């Protein structure tokens, strides 16, 4: 039986239940309901006793107070994903797989921001101060005036941060903090939710930018309750394919900027290096393009990126052909294959199809449809595309090639990297600098690729 004054709360969605059950009826998660004390405060620390309760003060949307300037950390790719810099008083959650480089990235951010005159605190609950100093020395940041601390007690951390005035506070990681107001152990959903809530309240009340590091589960989701993602202002994910030195920083949520921006880094012996021109990294260096390879001119956020899409079509040795995709949506591949079969006469029913985006980048925009189709046709006909040709365009179910946005920026990036041809839908851009072969339907593109006419 439940204790007196106890409630049962889902640690995934926050729904309150009268009794324990194996599955939450609100979000459908299993084994996520935990018994909590009703008398416990919603945060991690007990509120101060007061004889009178103050009311809520309302204000209007108009304000004469100027917006505080963003904190430019000096790490250009990090500032780009944040929307131009870190907003004072904001809370940022950074997640990523173990060993991807989260601590290295944030130490670089802390060091450069401190050298630019900002007061930065780096609090680690996983590493000793000497370990952080050793990494900073390897990265060339040993002279940066970053204030380091190795602590996990939330009450002591909050007490220090309320006495001192910092511009940026980095906590690595939120799963290591613990509050003495809860009996659960560090890393539990109760402790993570409570500690994250107190750190967010500190950011709002003190005007300090707080960056929290969060571990991820096997599915790639932030470990702990999902309500933590709703508390913070921005959720950044640091991604990296195993075997590649490239790291991609993405924003899954950002209240102060766009969520389609990416930051590209390269991991080396001395830490992370910013990549100003990602297109040069994601393209192959060979002089002759092999059959089944097409260069896609894409847009990631505000920057154009050229990436090679590779396809392989081969006779299936088993009754059920394989469909393997890396870096692209499996559903989009199935749609492109269906359109090629229905509108262009290609048969993939007895063929294994493999599609790969080179360099470990993941493409999400529909403009890659034509590039994927071109790579598939090139592999099926054993006819390579020209070395200096880029491809982009969206394919409809009727086989029509639809126009995509920011075509001028795509062509400008292609011209800058030495490409002189483009296979795309009809464009209205003038002075493109490259020879554009316009196609209205997928059948026209297939005919030009198979006959090598551009």
C-alpha cells in the first residue's frame, strides 16, 4: 500500500497517478511511475518560510529595457548553432554519446570565452581538476582563466554560484549532481529533474548562462525524465559516426535561434577543430567519379553543403532483396525506388539497394531526392555522372521534379568548389556561373544520365 501523503508520478511525462501501475496511461511508457512524497517541494531545495504570500505581478509586452547582448564564446560553430551566441540567463542542455567529445567541446567554449574577458565556471562531477587541466594543456588552453571545481552537492554549488557573479556556468554532467532534499541516488530521474530545475531557476534569477551536459540512452535520447528537455531553453546534440573524425552539433530545440543550423568539427590529437568549409570534407578526392556516386548540393541551416551520395544496385542472392540506408531516410528511399519503377521502368524487385551519404553526415531535406535517384540510376546503368556536376531537386509521386529553395546559394557553393554543371529543376536564377541542365520530370533526368547527355 502507498504511504500517507504519497503520490505516483511518471518520470517520463510528469503525469500524476493515484496508485502505481506498470505502464503510464498518459504517455505509454513502461516502468516509469515512481512513488514520491506529496509534502516534498517541487524543486531540490526547501523554500524559505514566509508568513505572507506575495501575489503574481503582471506586466505588458512593451518594455524599455534593452535586450542583453549575446555572449560570443569565440567558438564560431557553437555560436552559430546557438543563434549567434549564448543568451544571458538561458539554460542549454548538451547531449551526446559517450566519448563523442562533449567535455572537450565545452572546455574549448569555456577557455575561449574566458580569454575574451568573460567569467566562466566549469563544474565537473565526473573528473578531477587535474584531469581537466591535463586536457586543457593538450588543447592549448592552460593559460585560460577558467575557474574549475569538482563537486556534486547541489546545495554547495548553488550557494557558491549565488554569491559569485559568473557569465557562463558549465555543469558536466547533470546526472552526477545530487540534492539532499531527496532520498534517491544521483542519476535517478527524481534527482535529475530536481537538480535541473534548480539550475534553470538559478539561470533565470541570476542572469547567468547555464550549460548542462546530459548523458544519452541506448536509443540516443537524453537519459532521465523528458520534462528536463522542456525546462531548458535549448537542447543541443553532439553527433559523430564511429570511424569518422567529424562531429556534428545540432539544435533539437532553441528558443533563441533556428533549429536547422549545424556546427561541424573535426576531432584531432589536440582536441576539436572547427571546420569552416564542410563541403571540402564530405566530398571525395578522386579525379574520376565512379558509377553510383552523385554530388548533392544541400542546405544545412544558413550554409550550403556539398556531400557525395553513393548508391550500389546489385543482384540479390536471396529471395528478399535488401534495402540498406546510411545518412538518409529509409522512407524517402522507398518512395524514390517506387517512382523509378512506376514512372521510369526500372525494376528493383530482385535487386539489393545500398545508399550511403559519405562522411557521416545525415541529410533531412527533400531536395536530395534527385541526387539519390541519380546515384541509383548511375549504379544500375553503370554510367558515371560527370566529375563537375552537382544534383538537387525534389521528386513527386507523379515523377515531376519540383523546385527547391535557395538554388542560388547551392550553385554559388558548387562554383566555389570547382563544379561547372548542375542537374536540377528549372531555375530562375541569373548569372549562375555554372551550366544548368533543367529537367521537369524524372524520366528526362534518367534519359540524360543513361545517355550521358548534359
